[in-house]
């Protein structure tokens, strides 16, 4: 049988990403050897195949795998890691003898043997995080529901966590989109953003329940923490995952807090806030050498076309018109 008939991998800014297809269970054992020590047992006669898309850093990894033949995997995670599995295409597959199609998420840990039987067509996404790093990031003081990650990561506890099927579906889709971006253009997915996305996913999936409402004081605290963080990175684009990781809250908690306090989503409010600050700077610009580009970049807008379009919708004029108009008024004042 053939070895991997397709293998692409590149490492830029410490993000390793690629894809591989194997047609032999003996070679399949090497696909994820950096993460697992395991073996694959082919259960049915006929052709074997397994496709894997992957991306990762020193502290985290994300991969999607699809099986073309019924097989059984057994082994352990290397190092000190946690692994979380979300189904994409469900078949009659089982982890430790239990189906993952009934609203549960398997959690694997280093030191405990993994037994997983996959039917042909099974497709799922797996997140792997360094255990100590995950504990450090998700166990800090939070303003929303306290997440007992220490209890969840306890090797003595259950292999499974009950989650809402819709929540599982949403996150599996979002993680697949992240992985596709990382594989196609790894240079456009910074390491920090990649890790923040995975932490945000784990935080949301492990939260005891969906947050339907927060007290006003807690909502205010979440919003203020978020604005402080955004101010510290005023000239850089920020993502919802960056904001969630900073406040150590789920996406849902962040959304509810902003809707409660300002009546808008986090990104909507932060974008409009930056636009207003750019407007003020354009009106107050005293140096004739200042350009619209300078002010846009100073407020985290790197796509000037989108910046100008959003700006015009709010203020009724292009940023260049604001700058030109007030430059003319300053010139007239100097002549008088």
C-alpha cells in the first residue's frame, strides 16, 4: 500500500499546519506521533484510509480526522495534556464503548488509555491542550460562572462531559473554519489568536450551563475589563476570543454582558468606539502631514476601504472629507 499520498506542512510563527492522508494502518500510527503513543487496528477487510487536517503550537493542537474504514485506536496522550472531541459526521462510533452521538463530549488525559472504535465515514474535530497551561488560563478569577477546571481535569473523574448538541455543532463548525484558515494560510493565523480560539472553545464547552442572564454588576465588570483590555491594544485588531480569554468568560457570557450594559455585541460596540475616536482625532489633527491612514491604523483599522465605508455610514462623510474640512478651517483661522 501507498504511504501518505498527500502531506503539506509549514511552520510560520510557531504555527505548524498541514494535512495528510494515509492508506496503510502501519503508517497511520505515525500521523500524530507528536501527540499520541498509539496503534491502529483495522477491523474490516478492504482498503484502509484516514485523512487528517491539523494545526498546532507548543501548547495546543487542533485536528480533524475522517476514517474510510472501520478501525480501533488505542493508546495514550504524550506529555501532560487534555483532549476534547466533538463529532462532525456521526456514525456508530464509540469511545470506551460509548457512543459520542448522544450529547456527550469525550475527554482524554495523559496517563489514561484511549479506546476508540470508528466506523467508515466517522469525522470529528479534536482539541488538545497542555494541561497545566489550560488550568492556569481557565482557573483564574472570573466575573461570570466559576469554572472548576481542576475537577474536570481530574483523572479519576468521568471520561465524558454532557453538552448541548447545538452547542457542540456550533463549536465544531467554528473550529473547522479556524483549521481551514490555518492550513490554507498559516501566516494569517497568529499563534496567539489560534491559542485564544481554543481556550475560548474549551471555556464555553465546559461551562456548567448556558448563561441566560448576568447581574448588572457582573455585566458591568465584564464590560469594563473588556474595554480596559481593548484600550491596551488600541492600535491592534482584537477578536472576541481575545476578549474572552482576557476576562476568562465564555462567548455567551461576553455577549450577554455587552447586550445588558450597552445594547450591542462586543465587536459592534468596540468598532463604533474606535470609529468615534478616529473621528475625534481627524477633527483635531493639527499637523498637515497627518494622513487618514495614520489615524485609521492608530485605532486598529488595517483595511482602509472597510474603515472608510463604516466611517461614512456613521458620520455621513468620508474620513478624508473630515480631515480636509477641518484642515481648511484651521488654515482660514490662521489667515484671519
